[in-house]
């Protein structure tokens, strides 16, 4: 199958927006909490964990933003896959 994305239509205001498949199909990610607490973290390891946490937070914010209508903010929508 070729490349695709998702067309979402708000049930409240009928606004249509498009979401890339990689984002629409992604699931929220969780941070590993125990990694940093059980072992001492210094220097580069601490920076790496902070960078990973920031990346996960950014991805989760993007997922949340695409799950709401950009026009009215409703989270109720119909979705269908469209080829691009």
C-alpha cells in the first residue's frame, strides 16, 4: 500500500483536518521511571535521560493536539484513511 494519512471530520462543527499516518497511528509513550532512581546518574547519562524525556513529552503533546478539532477543540471526530 502507498503512503497515506488520515482525514478527520469533527462531529460538532464538521471541520476537516488531516493527520499524518505516523502520528495518527502512534500511541502515547511512557517514561521509564526506575532507570534514574536505582543507579547514580552523572554527566552524559543524565543529559541523555533528560533529552529522551523531552522527546517523549513533545511526541505526547503532538498526539494530544491532533486528537482535537483545530477549529472548535472537540475531541469527537470521524476518521478515514486517505492515500496521498
